[in-house]
C-alpha cells in the first residue's frame, strides 16, 4: 500500500465518519490498493490507514474496486406531471441501486422546466426524497431564449437542454433563428438532442403506413441525426460556443465530430453500445424504441471506436421510463424511451469484463468526464478534498438483470434476463452508505450538485 496521505497535515484527529478499507481505488494515477477516510462527506485521507485511524463505520472493501461516484448526466424522472411513469424518489432509488451517485434530470416534464418557479418546484420536490445528488436542466426554447444567461446560473441548474427533433414531451426548438438566440444568450455548455425535425416530419409517413417498430431507425434515419448535428455545430461555431451532443448514435456523426472536436463534447449511451438493429426490434418490439433509435452494427462499431479513441466524453443512460401499457400501444403511438439509470453501470462493467474498455476509461466516462464537461465542483475523482461519493463494485460478481430488481415505477428493463459479470455492491454518498451489500439503507440524503464558476465566454474560458 502507498504511504498515508492526509488532507491536512495538522489533521490529528484520525477518527473518520467512514473508513473504507483495502479496496482497489481507481484514482487519477491508476488502480491502487488504498484505505479511504471520510469526514463530513469529504475524502480526508488516502493510503495505508489501518492501525492509525478509527471510524464510526468501517466498510471492508477487500476484493472490490472503488470508483469515484458515477454521475448520469441524462435522465428523465417525470416529476412533476408524469409520476405514474417515475418520480424523483423512485428514479433516484434506482440510481443508487445501480451505483449512481448523481443525476442531471431533463426538462420535458409537465409543466416543462423553463422558468425559475419550475426549477424551484423540482428542487423542493427533491428535498428529502432524492437518494442521490441531483441537478436539473432548463429547457431552451423561443419563450425563454433571451433569459437563458440568468436561468442557467440558478442554483441546482445543470445547464440548458435543447430538443431539435420532437421526442417525448412538448419541447421542440428547431428554428435556426431561435437556436441562434439561445446560443447568443446562454453561456454554459448547452446539451442538444440533435435530430432534424423537418426531415422527421417528411418521413413520418413511412411508419404511419407500416406501423412496424422495425421501421423506427428507418424513419429517424442516419441523415436525420447527421443533418441536425451539422446544423447545430455550425451555428455553435458561428456563435463561438461549445456544445454537448447527447446520445450520438451514428458512424456518420462521429466522422463529422472528429473534425469539430474543439467545439463539442460527446455523449453515448449503453443501449446504443449494447443493443443492435434489427435484432433488438425483433426481440423487444417497442421496448427497444428509443430516440435517437438503436441502429445497425456498423454504427455500434463506430460508437465503440469513438469510445476507444477518446472522441466520446461521457456515457449516460438517457433513462426514459414509460409504463408497459403505454409501450404496448401499436407503433408509432408507443412512446419512445426505456429505463437505464439502474443498468448503466452493470451493463458497462460487463463490457469492461468482455474487454471492450478498461475500468479506468469507464471512470473517465462516468465520473471524471461529466465533472470536466459540466464543471461539477468537488466530484469525479478519488482524491484528497473531493466529495466522498463513491461506487464500490465487484468486477467478478455474476448476476442476472431482472425486471423485479428495477426500482423504476415503470418496472421494466430492456435487459431483463441478461447475465452480466460486474455489479455495484455499495453506494456511498457524502461519506454515508446508501446502498450496502446491494440493499438500500438509511434515508434519501441527496443534495443539489454545485457547479464551478460559469464562464462568460465558453470557448476562451473552459
Ligand atoms: N429518449 C427517448 O426516446 N425518450 C425521451 C425523450 C428524449 O430524450 O428523446 C423521453 O423523455 O421519453
């Protein structure tokens, strides 16, 4: 074990609230066997601490890997307005059971999150009910475009989200004039769902005629995604702004994005990395229906290549629950979306075990990446002075993902029945175990996520 390192040399107390013993921590310098002492929610000592430190609670991490807490920066938790699908309590419960310690929630609720009162309502609703930490996106649209610079700085705001193509909910901003206003007024890195609305409308007849979910990726085709991505990146360059492109799903976009990397950060999702068309539609029907769609292997291979070569910055679930009844409506009336926050880490650990990416790279994509891209204060790495949000996983645990494990009010996962190797065992938030030995403990202790100072001109300052 490396020698003991403490946050403050004068720290003579050597009594922690929580002492995590003998786990293999994934730190910025690699995998190291360490003890971790936490006081008041902060990592205060790292190294060989056994013998010198005492603690209120000790957690034996022998045989486990300790990751900085997983941050899922794209989930839909449906509160207010759609709580028969999910709410902030059930959504964050699923997060913690899946090893996730922080989430950013999307604005396509009812009402939409567009104004200070909408954000305050979500923050109030999360207080005492959220199992993990949280922040909320504001929707960017024609009605609030000119106020975004104020809205995006509000406490608890994760940033601005723009839907360029219509998906679930009533938030659509596809007009270049409005997009220009949004880009001129918001200064934080804006998150974009890029599908071209005009092309989606032109092609909707394809699915209205066939009513076959296998046509989903043909209707919302590669060109729909590429066209919107090219448009918004060009508008961002004109406005000297950086963008965060959500759930990039095509090889063609990745080729384009390589040439514009300095303007964009890139998200991919476990479902695009795990499921493949056409098999997923044959096996799962509308349960595999998602926007942008799950596509053929050629695209999946390109996403993996982009994960490997560093083009991808974050992996997020885009957790988008709908009930099984809603999903059973005949396509295309079935809503797009699937659960994912609880399966994000198990599916990705399984990919680590099959050699598709290293654990270090996974940490970069699920902890360090979100912290870097969004400027999250005090999170994203295991280091002295950082928040004690930690995810402890057993890389060799074999489990079967099943619907009855899913905490989401919608009660299902597209991965029902899938065997995986690698599983979250303990979730620690603010130095307190909220999942211990795979079971929820204590009470919801999630807090609003804080952000570093927001730059006034994204390109020069970030
Ligand atoms: N991803 C989806 O297919 N659905 C999302 C909306 C969205 O992000 O497009 C939802 O809120 O249901």
